[in-house]
């Protein structure tokens, strides 16, 4: 079945849905208590020091790689959009 827009949201047991947050795709490398966030192009995200520390504190494995997306949510769990755009915003929320 080709992809295309739906006219309205729906629920069906044959379908699995995932929210498209439009954040930063990242691999998370945790090694002996240190965390490094890497883009899909292999560039290290250096502006997420607070997030690195929070992830390193939460992950109990000696070594692991996680694949995910970095987004910032409001207290109401809504996507936060900075006046300068989400890609230029300073992220202060942690991963807990």
C-alpha cells in the first residue's frame, strides 16, 4: 500500500502509529559512565551537555548504544517550539 496522508486520525489493530516529533535523530553511546550523542552523519552533538549527563546518570549498563530522537517537551508533554526554531533552542530537560 503506498504512503499518503489520511483524512483524519484512526485506530486499527493492524496498524502501529508513532508520533513524528521532528527533533534531532541521535545515537547515544554510553561507555563506563560517559555519554556521547552522535548524529546520523557521525557528528557529535556538543550542545547537549545537560542531556549527556542525565543519560549517563540513568543508564546502568557499562556499555550500550541507543537509537532515538532528541526532542524538548513542555510540562504538558507538548512539543516545545522556540521563537528561534526548535533546532536552535537550548535544551535543558533531562532524559528521566
